[in-house]
């Protein structure tokens, strides 16, 4: 698998764009603050998870 390098600056630009897009959606009434929080959350608010499931998921996404 080829590894892609991403600079910190690019990550910051992408984050700023995402926040601006979220602010605009919120201002237009396309989403509620609660919906936006749910969309941006690592873990869904009503999710029923166990600690082993959560740990395995983190390992899968972020490695050991």
C-alpha cells in the first residue's frame, strides 16, 4: 500500500473549510446544532458500544 503524506498545513486548511461549510449550513437552517454535533462526532450519541469494540475500532483506524 502506498503511503500518502499530508502536511499539517493542508490538514488545517481542510479543517477550516469544513468548519466554514458547517457554519454556513447551520446559518441556512440545513442542520440543527445537534445534527451537526452528531455528524462531527467520533462516536454517535446514541451508539451502544462496549469498550472492547471501541478499542478494536480505534486500533483498526489508528493502528496499534
